[in-house]
């Protein structure tokens, strides 16, 4: 997933750079590179993508350039191991919009991002429930077939297939509600 944002600032490049660093570090991003007109932040790992409920902890790289009165930011978010939900996409959009608001207007937007993160976490738990429900509903008949045939692959295939089906179905419904 990639996002880009570009906006004008009415501050010195050094002040903007300081505020940018402060914004990303408050959310756990590490400064990877700092140059006079460029900042690079990173977060997470491919393994962490598969176990975290916080999309801001996914493996990501953010490159920011500051030229005179213009800030350009490129967000490269690695979604390996994820079925990206609308709530997760929305969290990144809120995070990026609040980044811009924080730098341009000096607003403290941490609470807005934390609130959206809480909503995303609740939505993720709902997805986990759907996975278990799908595994159960499809796994039980698969277990019965496995019992009578003596082949264990039916129960495994049914449970995994059911889990993926329910998760995909919920994601499709959420996308339809959002209109994407």
C-alpha cells in the first residue's frame, strides 16, 4: 500500500524537520536517515505484520523531503501477511492527514490517531471472531467427513477454507459499506 502527500508550510525547514521527527517518533517510528532536506523513518518487520493488531506497527518506510516551503511525503506500507481491511486503510489515512495537520497548523493530533487505532483494534477482533466462526462452521462437517473417510485433510481444508471465506466475506461487506 502506498500513499503520498504534499503540502506547503509557513515555517523554517529546521522547525518543520523537528516537528516531523517528533510526530513520527511519538508513534514509535525510528529515524533511519536524516539529511538537511530529507528524513526517512521506518517501522516494523514482515514477521510483525503477521502478529500485530496495530497497522502503524506494520513494516513501513516513510520518506520525507523538505524543499523551501514544501513538504513531500511518501508512505510505503508493506502489507505482506495482511488482508487489509477498510478500518486499517482508514487508520493510515487518518494518520497521514493528522501528520499534515500537525505540521501545517501545529495541532496535537495524537488523540485522534489513538481513537482511530482503538476503532481499528475493535474491528480486528471482529475479524478474528469471523475467522473462528468460519473455521468452526466449516470445520465440523469437515471433521465428520474426515472421521468416516479416515483422511485428516478434510477437517484441515474445511476449517481453513471456512475461516478464509468468512474473513473475505466480512471484508467485502465492509468495503461495500465504505463504497470502495
